[in-house]
């Protein structure tokens, strides 16, 4: 999708059309989640600190992210995509791979299917998308980027893109090799610096390097992976219904926390939200991870694996709280996160006599289901841990809250 979050905001509020719209946290610790092409013309881009974005584009209109709104439009998008093929691998709310090999008799060849998808998405969602057509996922992703609109000079609108970019069989290297080496999946800043020492600027430069030199510079696994991509070798299939590897929530705070007391409340709040999402997905997990980012941006993670899968807030919080107790918050905690991994199907419930009240006993999942039912009927602030009670009700963590940083300089927005 083209500037998805910003485009949704413009769709909902047409008065934003033509303005430099930035979606994300507007506070001093906010991050840009998405921005319109009008904002991009000033050099603004996603993942940029909001403070810098405001300096680049003082007239920008900041809009807080609304995850639920984007999720609803994402569902409409995926309904369109699955009408063309059941082989849809969702990558994020606004991006997916489609294997349309089996649909050519019904829909035509790849370019025709791409054009039909663009037209249907626009008609049924009111939003624009760009499509890449290629023999592999890797090349299709790069082709979709090449099909996108481009930001014009500051104060102007975007330049229209191709909409559909086709990389036909036999044309892979001609398309790929002139691209900057940073276009390859897995080439981040650190890898780029190592490649710079060898004078590697383009994908073609990397492809021309002997494999032994590449693996010597980057390590065996990464070197072989990137060298294969540089020669357009990517045999990964489209994987519909890809299982999530972990479920987590994290939050950046407007002011650093220097003691454990407020962080304990945050662990409870985050654990409650993570457990709720686990149950919604019908899974449970055995590995609980605590993530802590300090004021210096140093980030640590601590994990523990429990014998039995858990999906109840108290069970997740107990482990996360024990991990937190070993952390020294005195340098200032900027961000806290809780996640659960090592996922599998939710185990069946069976309450055995005398075991329901023990720590981590089987009663917790049953209580969690009751909490879910109350929240479904009366809202997510109807019931929750008593320690999260505030003056305006329960401080429930919702998916998407604070995803791009706090809005203001004081307190949680």
C-alpha cells in the first residue's frame, strides 16, 4: 500500500488531502510511523524521530496512530487479495505476497492480475497500492518499491509511479544488479559499512565478488545468503497462514523510570495485554521475555522458559516480574516490553481436585476466559488487575497504544 497509515487518515478526514501528514508520536520521544508523500518531499520518512521530522517540516500535521482503524482497512485489503488467490502471505497490515501461478487461467498473466488487484483495491478500499510482479518473493518486493509514487520537490505533490512493475523471467539480473546493495534483505548499517570497505556499492558489485571473499567479510551464513540474493536466487515459497513466532507489547515512556515500583505496574499491564492476545489467537507459550531500554539506549533482554505453556496474565506477569527484579532501574528506564514465544496450540483445560489454587494452577486459564467474556460484553476496561486502577478507570494496554512513542513530554498520553 502507498503510505498506508497516512492514506487512511486522509481517507477518513479529506481536509488532510494535499498536506504533509505525519502519523506517529508527536512528543519528544515519538517516532514517525508513516507519512504522506507531501511530507516525504521534505525528507521525512518512517522510523525517523518525530523531533527531527518536525524540524524538517515545521508545517507538518501530526496525527496519532490508530491501530484499530488501520487494522480494519487492512482486513478489507486482504479480503480483496484472497479473492484472487488463497495463497496470500501477509507480511504486515499493508503488505502481502501472493502466489498467483494457479490463477492465470482465470485471471490472466501476472501483469493483468496486478492491474486488476490495483483497480479492485482502489474501488473497494479507496486506497492506492503498488504491485511488483516477479518470479520470486524477493524480486517482487523490490519491484513493488520500484512501482511506487515518488515525492516531488517540497510543497508539491507526488510524482506518479508505474503502479505495476514487472520483472520477467530472464530479466532478473538486469533489474537487480544496478540497485544499491542496501536494497538486499539483511543489509543494515553495520553490514553496509563492512561492504563499503570492499568498495561494494551496488548489488552487481556484490555479485561480482568471489563467494569466499563475501563469506570472509560477513560470515558464512549471512555471506552465502546475500550472495545468493545478489544472483536473484530466492527459492522461498509464499506461506499462507504463517504462524506467529511471538506475541508482545512494549511501551516508551515520556519520562524515564528510576525505580522498580512503577515498572512492576507496567509489567502487569503489559502481561495482561500479551495474554489477552495469546488467547485471541488460540495459542499459549513457554518462553517469557522482558525487554528493557535504558536512557542511554542500551537495551537488554532477559528470558525464562517455563515447563508448561501459559496464556493467562498472572502466569506471564509472575515470570516477567521475577526477571524485572534482577534489573537495576537507577540509570533510567526509557522502554519496557513483555513478550511470549515458543508458541503452540493452547492446551486443553482440566481442573484436577486440589490443584486449582496452586501457583500456576489450572484455574488461571478458566479465570482468564471469564475475564475475556466480561470484556467482550462490557468493554476492555470492565475488569482487570486491581493494581492498574487509575482515576479514570483501568489502565488497560491496547494493541497499538504508544506503538510510536508517547505524545507528550509528561506522563502517558
